[in-house]
C-alpha cells in the first residue's frame, strides 16, 4: 500500500508536466512580464570602431526582438537611427560618430515585453584605416541562376569612394582578379562571365586613407539545367486503378521536381493543384473517373532554381 501511495502522486506529477508541455505547443505563452537584459554596448561605452555589435539576452518564448537606436537620447530624440525586428539576439550596425541610446523589447505572436531601460554609448571620430565595411547584399554563400547581380554595402564615415574586388581565386593574385573597380557609391552592378564560385570584398577610401577590406563573401553562379527526367510507372497508355502511383527516376543534381498533370486534351492542367512541386520521385494521384485518360510529365529543378527539360508526355486510363 505504501508503494502505491508514493507512486500515484508521482504519476500525477509526470502527467501534469507532460500536459503543460503539450499545451505549450498549441497555446503561445505570454511574455508581458518578462524583461530583456542588454549586454553590449554597455552603458557609457565609447567606441573608436564605427561598427557597433548589439547583444542582449534571450527571452524564453520570444520569436523576435524589436531594436531601436536613436541619437542622442530617447528623452530628446534628434534622429531615429534604426527601428527593426531581429530574429536572434545579436545585430551589427555601422554608425557615424555621435552620441546614441539603444533599447530592445521581446515579441511573439500575441504579446511583448516592455522595452528595456535604454543604454547610452558614444562613437568617436577615428581614422578610416581602422574601420571595416559591412557587406549587405547578396548574402554570404548565395546561390543564383541569374547572371546579373547588384553588390551592395554600407557606408563609412569620411569615405569618399569605395573599392570593390570580385574574384574566383580567393584574391590570391590581385593583378588577375575578375573585377577591380573604384566607385563613389555603395552598389555595383555586375554580370557573371561563367558558372563558378565567386568571392567579393569592399573597402572604403578617401584621398589619404583606406579602410580594411571587408569580410569576403561567396556567391555561386549556376545556370546549368538538370538532366531530363525519365518516367518510370505507370507505363504509357496503361489502364490502372486508383490511386495511381506516379514514379520517375532520380536526377543527380535535382533537389525537387515539378509534376504536371493534364486533362484528356493533354494541355489543360487537371486542377489548380498542378503543376505541383515535390521533393520525392513519386506522387499518389487519386482523382478522376473510370475511363478517363490523363496525361503527365515531370521536370527536375536544382538548388540554383534551374529547371530541366520536361520528360516525355505519358498518359494512362483510369480503370
């Protein structure tokens, strides 16, 4: 009896914990009473770097964070520097010399915390030689099938021009880079000459100084179409019962497939479901009526978004 009396409360406790955990998956907890703790930059911090790295503690059940930076203070706002939602707990921003305050609140779909108490910091005027440009677009490790691209980056205080380099050999030899250009603005339009991985970087300059090179970003240009898909089952003109399992062979470079299903005229999409994108090499078709002829074909799509030539057009008759 004593063992049962100990076991039953334990069982109830475990059940309650599991129930609360399950409910949390469906009911979003309120975060109204929680607080965001700011970490860096600390209050009254002074920076000779124009790039400021903001960092705060994670709030449980928060989905995003609302970051605000003003100059000089929230009590006497002279300018709004940034007002943005951030998914993580870190954010980097390049700023001009001046006095600033920053604050953060946590948010989810149904609630939000109060803003944290603001912290102030100062960005000091400094030599351009110690600064670093922040690249903005395309993002690092971008994969694209578009030959034309526009590179973009942030500004640096006291810079009058920007030096961009694009290469395919990681800048091992600066005399043979793919592109070396100095421009007055903060973006540069470029067309990739061929399929390959490219690297790009930027630095700021004026008549007497130049910044450090930015972090090197990678971008891959690939406009190669995947191979043609070979259909497997059902065989062409087969009579088959529902559901019909449509299958095809794997294409090596494909990450997904586009399945097109047509009515008996072989041209009209069977319904608004088609064409459908699938990640496997099969699809269960369960529509139509007995005696109806249905046509289908498949094409492969690779990671860069290139679509290969469609397979042969096949048909089957519903039994």
